[in-house]
């Protein structure tokens, strides 16, 4: 909270109590250029999952280095992503997919074993059907 305050970030917390054994978490980040949401769930054993990013339903384990891509839902994109990462010696440990509608926009959350070089990220962004490619370290 202190770091957010230093950076001018306003944080609002709200809690809802339910009888469920799992805890739902929803995060909304607002900025001058828009709003982004993410949701997740923490199970009774403490294990967590990302269940929603923006308007995409997905089930992903939040861990380590992750590549998030948004792309057109067309054949060949997953293969091109995997080929580029493989050629750069980036190992994929988990690959999660979600889409809004058949033929619309799709989301991939790709857990990898190591950080991805900026040149490789640029190559991923240059794939014709890829709209966004970002790296996240958790």
C-alpha cells in the first residue's frame, strides 16, 4: 500500500464473505488510457488460479515467467508462437488458451522456464495475427 501511495496509485479494497471454501479475487486497474481486469481463485489448500483476464475466461496457474498474447483466432498462431520460442531456446512449461468467440480474438498465457529476450518478443509481435505480446514475471 505504501509503494502504491508513493506512486500515486489509488487502491480500493472490498471484501465479500461467502460460505464457499474457495476465495474469489477480482482486480481492476484503472489508468488514464483505460481499465484492465483480472480475476482468480484461491482454493482451500492455498493453490491459486487465474480465471479471467479482461473478457477472456481462462484457467492458468500464476507462476514464474509468463508470456501473454492476444491474437486473431485463426489456424497456425499457436504453431508460430511455439516455433519462435523453440528457435530462441525458450522452453514452454504450460500453455493456456481462451477466446471470446470462434474466429474472434484469442488469449494465450504461456508459462516459460526463463525470461524472454526483447528481440524474441519483437519477433512474436511481428507475427501477422498477433495483436499483443507481453512478458510477465510473477
